[in-house]
């Protein structure tokens, strides 16, 4: 395998690893957003219950 092919493979592998990591982080962020949205919605529906939990 030539040097150029090795460099291309390295770039491709690195790019795939970064894509995988970013996809994982995006999924985690989306899950956190859903969880926060759920809590905000619940707090808006029943503010007194939400206030008693924060104390």
C-alpha cells in the first residue's frame, strides 16, 4: 500500500470515528432536551408541585 493510500485510509477512519462520536453526542443532547422539555411542561401544568420539589 502506498503512502497516499495509507493517508487516505487514515483520514477515512478518523472521519468515521468523529462522525460516530458526533452522532452519539447528538443523540445524548436530544435525549436531554426531551427530558428537560418534559420537566418544563410538567412544571407549567402544575407550578405548585414543581416548586415544592425544588426546595
